[in-house]
């Protein structure tokens, strides 16, 4: 049948109310639990990693040996620098002794002294590099990296990251929000996370920040990096799952 005036008026009011009610948008994205403030252990020079002394996710103490580099080449370079320093020192002493009998030998003293200073600097540099061939933990925490077999025997360049030392109690949710979602992420916005190891209940969190520009993930997806802080639990570092924003 036809709608009467009251029915039409009621439908109009209902439509207006629905239009005025905001529709909350949401999106699902992959998430990984990471260390909130990790200390990154990077290669101090270009070389080959000989050994990782701690297993992944193992607790470590400040000063504990973490990484050793192959030091055969470094040891040879240190010995060579030491020999060059000894030769330069002998030349400088000989030139100084000869100068007592001849004033014209002053120039030879300056040259020999400069050669000795250079040899001394090279020896100190080689010694410092040798000292850095063993990396120790800068603080107490947990050693975070993938697989020992992926690192031992591998040649890396100076500055390349090797592992992290982090406080396992300080965690962050790293969410890769696909750029195609076009979802506005407010600061302190609520997040729910279902971890693969605990799929039946959610962990809540608050958004801390989100990247301004999207970047490509290892899976080839263009995504924004969103960091959130867990508020209802302390999930284990390395856990993965799905986040709802």
C-alpha cells in the first residue's frame, strides 16, 4: 500500500538520522611485534663474520661477547704496521744522532720524524680495528636476529646491521597498512591485534605514529608504517598476526 504522511515523515527523519551518524571505517593489515627502542649492532668495518656467540632471542648481559669477525687479515695488518713503526722509529733515532755532528742533517730529522708519526698513526688505526673485531653487548637485554647460519661466514660492509639488543619488556606493534586502504590514522587511535599464536583473543593498542609516505614492503605491497603501543598485554617480540585499525 501507499505510505501515509506520518510514515513518509518518519522515513524522512530516519534517513536524516542515518546520514548524520558517522560511519567508522576500518581496515585489516599485517602486524609484527618489534622492540620499541632497540640498540642496533652494526658492522664497525668491512669484513667477514666469523661467529655469532649468542642464539636468537637469548638474554645477554652488558659486556658479553656477541659477534667475532675473522681477524686473520686484521692480525697481519697489525703486525705489518708494527714493523713499519719500528723501522721508522729506528730511522728517526739514527737521523737525530747524526744531527749532533752536522747541522745540515736537520732536514733529514724532519723527514724521518714525519715518517715515524705516519707509521705510528697507521699502527694505532690497525690496533683500533683489531679491537673492534669483537663486539660486546652495550647493555643488558635480548639479542634479536634471524638465523645464525645467515650471518656466520658472511662478508658485510661497514654500517650493515647485524643484530639488535633490546629490552623484551618494551614492545611495539609495527603495522603495514596498505596504501590502497586510504584510511586516516589518528594519533592514539585504537588498534586490535590477533596474533597467529593466539587467534582467539585480541590484544589492544594505541597508535603512536604513522609514516607520511608509503614504502614497499618485502612482499611488494605499497604500505604506510604504523606504530602502536600495546596496552592490554606484553606480546613476545617476533610474533606476527593481523591488526584491525
